[in-house]
C-alpha cells in the first residue's frame, strides 16, 4: 500500500515536486515547499472512475495501467538471504497519478511533447543489518508518445512497468496472462562504491490473490476503497549490490497491485500494513487504517491465504493489531513490535522489526522494512515479511 498520507510536510513536498515535474519534465524533484499538486486521497474524485464491488478483475489487462482511475501502484517487497545466509530486504515501487480525468483532456488539441497527462514516481530500497539505502525518481507521460517509448509506464502483455532503466518486466516474449508469471527486476542507483541495487528473476509458485470482495478492498466503514490484487508467491533469485559488494541472493517476494480514485476517507491519518510469509506455506495480508472505522475508530481488514492460494477475507472484527513497543526513527516514534491476532485462523503472533532503521526519506516519507514473525505463547519462529507504516 502506498504511503501517500504521511505527515510532516508530505503534501507540500510532493505537491511542489510534482508540480515542477509536470511543468518541466523529469529528474530530481526539488523540495519547493509549494502547496499545489497532488490532491488529498480523502478528497472527492467524482470525475474519475470509482473502485467498487461492481468492478470485475480481468487479466492480463489489469496488470497494465488504469488511466481512468486517479492513482495506482506496482509494489514489490522481498525477504532474501545472500550466499552466506545473511538476511537482506528490498523494495521496488512504481506509482502513477493522473493529472486530470480522461474526459477532461482537450479533444480538439493535438497532443504535444509538453502535455503530460500522467505523473510517475518510483522508489527502491535495499536493507541489510543497520544499512538502509533508498532512492527515488520521477517522470511523466503524455498521450503523444508510443507507450513503450515513454520515460515511464506500464503495459499488460507482455507485462512491463518501468521508469527510466528501473524495470519490472516479463521474461521472454510471452503474451497473455502467463507473461506475468516469470518476471525480471532491475534497478540501480549511485556510482562507484555508492552504487546499490539489484538484478533479479521472479517466478510465481502460486496464483494471484484478490483481496476483499472479489478484488474490491474496503478502506473505511463508509465504503471507500481500492481494487487490490497480490502475487504473494514469488520465488526470487539474482544479485544484490550494496556497499561495493555484489551478493547472490534468493528468497520470497510479495507484489501488490492497487488502483483507486478515492482511496481513503477524510478522517484517516495513516496506516499500518503487513505482508507475511508463514513457514507452513500460509500467507497473511493485514492492515489497520487509523480512522475510518465505526464510531470514529480504526478500520481493519486482511486476507488469510492458504498454501494453494485460496483467500479468506478477514472482517474488521476478525483481526486485531496492537502496537507493543516503539522505536525512535528519524525523530518519530514508530511502532516496531506488534501483536497480531487472527481468531478464525487461531493465530496469535508477535511481529517485530529486527532493525528499526528503515525510514524512507523520500518526497512522501514513510517506514518500510523487514519483520520476523513468532508465536506469542512459546516465541517459536513462524515466518517473515514486510511492514509499511505511514502517518508517523
């Protein structure tokens, strides 16, 4: 899930950055302090298509971009080990934001090179021990360019999502839904000993999983939400470069796809989102949105996934997320130890970040990092995953 609602000046920073980006092109986005730009995701988006339970997922089409919705993202995290058994974590995310509803585009004007209709932002991170390296890039797209020739974009079949040379794409020339089952990911940043990044192969060992109501994931009691599908069964292999060294790595990955036009309600201040790989083959997606629940409380939702990929949606009263301890990170108190309870699955878990230094100091700041999972009763290790927290 995307960290659009983090506080501490996010709206001024990203608004100014993307405003400049929309007018002048790509590259590093300045910290302008301006207030214009991206609208709050709790604000109305009546002129865009709305996510809802009446929408039907269709693949391979839904692997690509949805310009009639206001926002979407392709969000990959991975828990890896190197050739010495040392754990590493990584993230790669591509965000898209429409500048205006499709029907508002000037029908009688020939698109030119300065007419951008979509803004793009990409994040990457590599984590190992107390080291956490982060980079971001910005781009725009316009309707006059061929989709595959643009600086950033996403196409469905063969699948490809990219910003500059950061690319998540199908391996080979397959077409159709199978082109999403074998992907490569390549992203690097920096020069010399400061260069970091990865070149990986992803192989799906299970099916796509639709969350919520056949893919519509509610984010508030009043019905706001997104279309939300995951591939939580990636086997990941390849190379990671960090601190002047390149390591052979392997492990497990989780890719989230969401698109929406009004993701949140106006009273929601941020979220805590978990993607967990349990050692018995089960997967768990769970989130707590702070605000938007009944009587002004939090809104909770999740999906319990069998080893065969069969989803069991979790209602707000079937999931408890309780912060147990916090760490001071980037001057903020961030909960890095949690109790996670799922009574229908007879789960009572402790989920903890072994390293708290995972602050994403990007234009939209948030916390994103690896977690380990243990049984609350006997402290036995049960799995691993990722945690994202916004609004702190």
